[in-house]
């Protein structure tokens, strides 16, 4: 059963603020795809905008250029193997959804594939055409038009990570298939001065 609930757009940037490795989904006509991306970040709160480096050689870039949209799904620790698998195979060779048994729904606004199983959140993103940054730096800007998150880890605009939801803690790529989980949350306190 899905525990995803809508996230207010003014809070959408918080879903990627801490730099999780994400899954970028794309579709055009009958074609669909998914890849891993470690290089993403928010660039504006309202309207929520993000930037992601997506190499121009990827099948993902081809589908995003054709459709003008993509999905960003935030995998939990339960999806580490899946994240690495979709980041080390190309959709030009296989349908990764079929090959890895990935269940997806269609975003209501842009129709992009969205994954909830073993994920903490998703964002539907409309590409902001920036031909120079796309060509020179492989950096794609987008506006987030809808977002949702699993209420067990993100509710009322805030992450809540503890032992009860460890498999939904976001993941951070250290290199060569090793990931760290976002855990051990600490609250900053004011320094005496
Ligand atoms: C953990 C991980 C993080 C990655 N991060 C990025 C990234 O930020 N940008 C990028 O272009 N490729 C990244 N990649 C590589 C792509 O996911 C990979 O090239 C993928 O096969 C492209 O798939 P596609 O051709 O089906 O689009 C990453 C791979 C892994 C395993």
C-alpha cells in the first residue's frame, strides 16, 4: 500500500536539498527509461526549480529532449541495488523497467514514470530549455510541477529519519557502488558567543 502524500510545492526543494542520489525517469511515446543521478540540486524555492547533470550520451537525455519532462524519484536504502543497476546499464540496450521488475505509475501532470516502491519521494519536472548549459555542462534545469513523499519519512515539509524507517533513508553515492545512508540526524545548537 502506498503511503505517499502530496508535498506542497514550496517544500519540494527540501526533498533534494541534502543531495541524495536520485532516479531520473523519462518517457516519450512508447519509450520509457530510468537512470541513476548523483549530481542534482535545488536552485530555487518558489517556483521550485532543480538542476541535474545528465550526460548527453545517455538515453535519458534523448527522451527528455523529446518529451520536455522527467521524473525524479528519491530512492531509499531498500533501493540501493536497483539504483546501482539502473546506473550501470543503458535503456538503449534493455527496458530497465522490465529487466529489473520496476513498478511505476504515470505522473498526473506530465505523464512521467514515477516509482513509489522503496522510494522516499518523487517530483514531476518540466524541463526549462537552456541549450547552452545543456550542451556545455550537461546540466538540465527544470521546474517541479508536482511532488509527493512517503509520509513515514517526510511530512509537513520536514524529513523525519529514525530507526523505524531506516529502509527509506535516502542514499548518497560514495563511488564504485558504495552508498552511505542519510541517518544519525543531529540538530544544530546555537554556539555561545
Ligand atoms: C550511483 C550513480 C550515480 C550516477 N550519477 C550520474 C549523474 O549524476 N549524471 C549522469 O549523467 N550519470 C550518472 N550516472 C551514470 C548513469 O546513470 C548511466 O550512464 C546510465 O547507464 C545512463 O542510462 P541511460 O543511457 O539508460 O539513460 C550515475 C551512475 C550511478 C551508478
